[in-house]
């Protein structure tokens, strides 16, 4: 009898252990006192549907004014240069399906595929070549830099990135972290170019993620955290809760019986 009760208790304990959630550890092979190199941050390339904030400055603000739609005013910097304080406040210059923007005075300009610095230099050089402004200072920023995080995270949704810099780990943290059903070795970054989407698979359990081209995210990236298993329905979840409750009570009863039989 004692052997039978003990076997029942052992089986019950093993089943309970199987359904217990496993721990999730990020970068588990990372060691203290070791410096890990991170993949070089890629240069951001302007894409279709980007909205660009373009500011043109000059020592003579009257010359720059025609090239700054929605300018709020002027500001004198510490170096003595006069700069405009805002440009295209209401939405920026939209990059159309052909990769162009329509810039004041200069007209249509192709910017798709350029870095923001290359776009700024192109505008500055054209202003000089056409003798509009000889000392032009041009800055370009992406106003609608955003990414989407879906799958096994606490908060699915779109994240705006005003400083144009975000890593995969930061995006997941902003999304509230991974769920217990997340597959840490299959965190996918879907990146779009003119040919379509490509998938970059990342493993958050290892420092190899630092070398991934998907570690630094780019505008319009989609982060998809794959599940370990299909998500259970609410009814199935309640069934599992009842199952675990009954199993726990059974474990307790068997343990009490074992103790009583042991001290007889």
C-alpha cells in the first residue's frame, strides 16, 4: 500500500513539474568583465512615405525664409549664426511613391535611398550652385520614424521613435517585455525595401544578437515575437487552472496519506 501511494505521489509530482513555466533569461551567455562589440549602427536611408523635417539656415535669415515652410521664427546661436527655429511644423515633406519631395523654389528632388546627411548635402549644394544661399546650413530629420511590435509581448502596438535610434531590446522593453509563451530564439525583424520584406531572425538568449543586422531597428520595421505554442483559448485556460488546482489538492492529499502511513 505504501509503495502504491508513493508511486501515485511521484507521478503527480512529475506531472506538476512538467506544466510549471520555465524561466526566461536574456543574454544568458553574457559574462561580466568582458567587452562585447555591437554591430555598427546602419545609416538610415530615406524611404517612401517618410515625412522629412528640413530646416535651412543662414547668417542672413531673409535668404533662408523662402526655403522654410511653416517657419516660426529665428534664433541666434552661440557662434553668431542666425538659424530658423522650426520648419514644416504641420507634417513635413512627404516622400512620394516615386521617392521625391517637392521643395520650395528648388522643385522636385529625389531623396529616396539617401541618408539624411546626404539629403541635407544635396539641398545645400543646390542652394549654393544656384546662388540662392552661399552659406546655407541644412538639417534633415525623419518625423514619422516608427516601428511595430507584435506577437508574444505584453503590449502589442506601434512605437514612435523621435530620436531615430532604437534597438531590438529597447523595443521589446517598451512593449512591456516578452510573455511566458514567447520563443526567445525566434524574434523576427521584418524589414521592407523595394523588393519586399525580408526576415531577420534573432536569438535573445545569446550575445550573438549584438551582431545581428536586426539589432538596430530602422523606420517601419516590424518586430514579431513567435510563440512557443499556439495560444490557448479562454475556455482552455480555465480548464488548465482547474486541472492545476485539482492536481495540487491531490498532491496534498497523497502527501498527507504518506505521512500518516509513515508514522503508523
